[in-house]
C-alpha cells in the first residue's frame, strides 16, 4: 500500500515542480559583506548586554503575534497565532568550517558509543538467538496481519504468504547458525564509496567506516561514520540495536512519557555522550517524548519503543542555532547548499538508543560579536508579504493549503558562505508551525492531512538585512 502512495506522491510532486514559479520580488541575501557591515554595532550597543539582552525592548517585540493572510490566488492561507521566543544573549555573525574527522576523532567516537573494548562482529554472520528473535517478531506481525502486519511489511512483501515463506527461510537459517559468532577488535581502515564521471571514469568517493559490535544482551549495535567529502560534511549514525533500529518519527505527535528516566536526566546523558565523542559546543534546542513504531507505522496496536528525543545544535558564546525540521539552507546562484550541524539523540531507561550527528562544524572568524538587528515591525512586514510569495505554487496548481504559525523564534541559522568553501552563522527569525493541505489533481482528491510537528519553518528572515533565507529539506 505504501509503495503505491509513494509513487503517487512522487508523481504529484513532479507535476507541481514542473509548474512556473509566480513572478515576485523575492529578496535574497546576495551580498554578505554588506550584511556584515550593516550588522556592525556601536560599542554602547554591546555594553548594554552586560546583564543579558532584552531583545523585546531593543527591537520592540510583542509577546504575541497574530495575523490572518490570504494569497492573491486564494489557495494559500496563513493563520498566525504565535508566541515569540527570544534569546537572552547577543547574536554574533561567525564563519564556519566543515570538520574532517581524524583517526583519533574516530577512535574517541567508537569508545563513547561502543565502549572501551568493543567486540566487533561480521554483519553477515548472525547467531541463532538473533535469527530466532527476528522469527518471533515476524510471527507477531503475521498474527496481526489484518490489524497492522500488512502495513508494517508492505514495502517488502505483498502478501501474507510471502511473509510466511520468509519465516520458513529464517527457520532454516537458524538451524544452521552458530550459537556464538566470532568477534574481533575494531578495524580503522577507511573504505571509500565510488563516484563516476560523465565519461564513466571511476573515482574515489566518500570515506566511511562501519562497525557492528555485540551488546551484553547479545544484540548487535551498529555504528557508521562518514567523513567530510567535497561539499558534504561528516556524519555519524549509531543504533544500539542495529537489527531493530529506532527511527525519529515523522508523525509529529507528542506522547506522554512512559519511561522511568526523567527528561532532565535523559538530556544530561545525551549531552555527556556528545562531549565524550568530542563535541562539547552543542546545546539542546528541542526535546519531546516519542514513540518509534515498528516499520514507522503509527497505528493502534503496532509495537513501539518509547524514547526521549533531543536535538542539539551549534552554539557560539551562549547563542544557539534554531532547530527547525529542515536540515539545510538551499544553494543559490552565489553559494552551495549548506547542511546545518545537528545531533539527534534518543534515550530510554537502558541508555542511548540512537544517535545521528550530521555536519559537525568548527567556528572560524567572528565577523560581528553583537549584531545590530532590524526592529520586529520591519521583520513582520517582510514576513506578511513574502510568506504568500516564496514557493507559492498552490495558487498556480489549485492546491489549498493553510499554514498555522504557532511560534516565532529569534536565533542563529547557518547559511552557505559566498566563497563556496565555508558557512556563516547569522541571526534570523523563524516563523514556525504546522500545515494541512488539500490536493486536487484532476478528478482525484487527495484529502490527506499532513501534520508536521510545530518546528517546521515556513519562512526564515535574516534579522540583519531582511533577506529571505531558503531552508532545504
């Protein structure tokens, strides 16, 4: 079922992408030197922040912001009923450099996540106990095939019979599997992906390392590390149970805590783990209680794992980058795409469940210690105009969408530098919330409400010069 939905959605997005973009005076920040010059503030501006910054007073920011907006074509509506969240520190402008992981960095990461002397194993060799656990899981789903099993496995098996045959195959494998598997010390030789030029010439691609290690309970942890390569930053991906991974949910729902560990203790564990990995300059900017459902199917009856989820972002002099669901800022005609530094960590009563760390970066030159920002009245005027213009294909394609803005946040955002080799942290306003759309395509009506969690940024406005910062995925 999901396969057909994915194909239909892809076809729909293709139709949308092929439509012309509405003509508009979209503002983009093309001159970062001018922006930096505009952000320079007088000494007195910095001195008043000795005991913290009162941004509400400085920029004349209200405690709440409301507006009801409708696009010219009538298909896009924006309902704003938002609290405004302000930092209590000065906001700098800082150069960023992509971090390349050294061998010492890798060993420190492995120790922090897999332990002092991890017992690594060959991924393709499974113990009998591991295979039998997989058999039990599949039999559970077969017993609930009509309730949820068909949804969990529909990307792999089209019929119940196919899933049953997979269980029989696993039983045959279990009969011949060893009670214990061979273990060995971690191997730190980088492997490389493959790239091919337009002429078909093979070139060396992204460097990577993959580790599979036994946990005390016999399950296998998985850790993959990709080093920085070309325009891509490094990334680290860890699962405590690599054969039954936890995924960050896409349903956006908030669940009550079902764990014994408190949010504060879980956050401390996540922070300490990142510090042991060698990444101390991160701040938790988002947290919630989640459920990781089997097969990412959030349906009644589907087995799930409750976890605390935390997102950590870049911090400079106490000022943090704002967390939004989008992970990057898009490339333009003057700069490449830039991935935002972000670590997402899930925790349960047994410890770290999963960790995904993307695009670690290091701070370079501080261009402006305390940026001078536009008054909020100017920013809100830009928002009310541009939110109805930027990426508005709804009027063109007859798609009804209502954006619900529930939070406006002032913080930092990383964008591509104009020299193409680095990034730059700048102060920005994010207008965030959720949306529901109704898509009309010929005589087929897709009445699927898509609910994001309320950290989806509909528009990001540079707080220094009012230019629009386009976020990516």
